């Protein structure tokens, strides 16, 4: 059994060093103890006086012995706060989940609505118009006979080719052969070799004129010429007359000249003899007065119903290039004259 050793007793009047001073006496060097309130008690933590029934120290906040505040409440407050935070977080997550659910449902519904419209109306009843197929058989039948018909066309061009050389005979104009699609041009009237003569009613010197028969020889490189009088240039008053020997209806006259720019007019007469003057009443104008701008000209007659025996190409003016000078007079030339019957 253990033996309890009691401490040595000390004299109350002289306490040892390091020992506590007796109650009611202040320890050396310490301040005076706090005065306790009547019927009160000091704070167990800081020693401040507390009134009777006071549960909390006004100095340090510690609870009085035996009260609720004497226990440590901080751990409980922290635990309660953490629990409240967890509960609030769980509530927020649940609310967020509930808020998202209607959106997913709305998306799925929209997709279903878009999926329904597709090919509900796409059944292909269009093959019904296939009855057009029998009509395809008809065109080949129509095209087959048309091929031989077109093949017959080439022989039509064959008769046109001989027409070109015939238009150039007897000094004919080459422009007439340039129209293969038209009918061949009529040939000019075949004239006697003495049918052409110089018409000189004002009795100019014979040396002023060339040979008129060269106007009906079919050679465009030769021709009749007339001298231009420098005193009266560019005016002239002479020409070439054709005697048909008998009255004939005429449609046109062709002229070829190497001096384009001459002014002339055609006259006709059905008199028995050649009129002596161009002003004779038996002469009738069968064309208007015109200036030949080119080397070749076909003149259509105004009246093709009246038979004529004499036709005169009357020259009334020379071009400026053929006026000449008194020392070297100029000349105008008619290379070919052709007459054509009226149809």
C-alpha cells in the first residue's frame, strides 16, 4: 500500500519563496485585487467582478461558471455555418438542374417538328407524263423524206453558171454576171457596123471627133472622143447617135467611158430621118440629165412603150479634169454604147 507523504508544514508568518501568499493578503509586487461586487463573484478567466446573475464577463466575454456561455461555442458555430453552406449549395445545384430540364425538352420537341415536314409530299407521281414517248416515233418518219428533197436543190445552181459568160458579150457590163440567183441578163441589140455616127448639129470641125463606130465594136479599150473647146468649157454640145434602121421598143442603155464626170442625157425619135437639131420637136428625152460618176452605167429609160429608131447620147458638159488649155485641149470619151429591147 502506498504511503502518502505530507508536505512539511511551514510557518504561516514566514512563507517560503515561490509559495503563494495566504488568501486575503496581496502578493508582493502585485496590484490590489479587484473589488468584488456585493453578493457577486469574480470572472474565472480575467478576475473582473461580475454582478449576481451576470452570465457573461464584460471584460473578456467569458461565461460565468455553470452558464451556457462557459462552454466553448465556436466549434459548434463553425460546424453549423459549414452545414448551412452545404445545404445552400445543394439547393442551388438542384434549382439549376431543374431550370435546365425544360430547355432540353424544348430542343427535342423542335427537332421532332423539323423532322416531320420532309418528303411527305415527295411521292413521285411525275412518271405519269411518260405517254409522250410514243410521239418520239413520229419525227424520224417526217425527216426521212425531207432529205431527198433537199438533195434535189443542187441542180438548180447549174443553169445559173452559163448566164455569167452571156452577160459579158458585146461589151456587156460585168456587174450583171455577179447576180447568179437572178435570171440571165438580156443580150444587147445586135447593130449594123454603120449604125453609130457623130451627132454634130452645131458643125464643129470634124477633126474634133474620133471614130463613132468604136462605140459599138464590143471592145471597151477603144472609143469615140470629142474635143473640149477651152473657150466654152466645161459646156459641150455634141454626141453619138445610133440608127436602129427600124423603130424598136427599148428598156435600157449601157454606157462605158474612160472620162467619168461627164454630163449627158438620152434622147429618142421615131422620125423617118435623123432630126437636124437637138431642139427638134421629134426628139423626146428618154432619161433625165445626169453625171456619170463611174466608168460604167446602166440607164433605165423613162418610157419603154414607144418605138424608137434613133437614140442619141447627148453630151452637155465635160469634167473639170478634161477641160484642158488652149494649147492642149482636153477630150471626153465614150467607149461603148449598148441598147436593150423592152420585154
